[in-house]
């Protein structure tokens, strides 16, 4: 076994990539990094040994490049959304954002008015009030036939209803268009979160598998040393011929 592999790194050893001091909670040995990521680091730093100490923060750019290579291998060329997720891994940023708050902050006065009109037009309050106005309009013009301002067949009422529908329809369509844009951004945000979660889970699986394999190798080495010690003890206690 190579001495550089068995010898633990010094507690005060600097990061092999940056040369700066590494806080205790961020020290990682190169041998503890999964093989694919370790190979990518060795490609740029071939002089590193398995016992070299690396700052976990310095692994972020290599990790992003490794994930990007995996995604390209699985999905081909990455789109802008997937590149943003990979970049967030490198910067260790949170991709979740409040879409509703973003839309509310960017609304103009006309958009706010359109949302309020669409909200009121689709409520029971509007339906009941509209029905009451229609009934009152028709009742007044029927009961006061001599002084009716809109006698049967209520031509003025038809004109008012047509104008109301002509104005209300595009306002509601404006609000629905904004709602569709909000839903589209919400879907993109969900895709970002799900993709990053998938990459993080895959990273954890690979790391756990690598650590288990590394532990089994260490246990096999310890068992071999124990067998050698037992054989040496048996040989020393054997009676001389």
C-alpha cells in the first residue's frame, strides 16, 4: 500500500487546490471523493495524492462541470434552464423563488385593474348584483310603461350589455394571459427545484456508495493486518524443533 494513501493529512494542511487554510468542517481528502469527480480534479492537478486535503467550497466548480458533463451525456445539449441549475450548483445558490411575489411587484396600474375586474367578474357578488340590476331595469320599464326610458324589447339594455361584454372580455383575457405567464414561470421554477433535487440526490447516492466501498477496502486491509499479526503470534509460540 502506498504510504501517501495510508498516512492521514495534517490537521493544518492547506487546501491542495487553493493553497489557503481550510476550516475543520470543510476538510475533505481526495480519496474520499467519488471517482468521477476525483478524476476531473486530477486532470487539472495531476500532482495530487489520495491524502491531499481539499476545501469543500473549492469543489463546487468541479462539481458543476462534472454534473454538466453527466447531463450532456444523458440529454444531449443543455438548454438555458438546465445551465442555470448547473450554475447554481457551482455558486451554491438556492433556485427556489416566490413567483407570485415577483409578479405582484412588477404589475402596472392597468394590470392591477385588470386583475381586480377579472376577480370581481368571476364572483357570485357580480352575478347577484348583475341579476338584480337586470330585474330592476326591466321591472321599472314594464311597470312604468308610459314613462319608460327603455320600453320593451329593452333596446338600450341590449346595447349596455353588448358594450359591457365587449369591454369585459378583453380585460379578462389580459388577466388570464398574465395568469398563464405566471403558471409558466411557476412550472419553470418547479422544474429547476426538481432538477437540482435530483442532481443532489444522485450526488448523495454516489458519495454514499463511494464511502461504503472505501470503508470495505479499509476493513479488508485491517482484516489482512490482523491475520498477519495472528500468524506472527502463532509462529512465535510454536515449539522449536
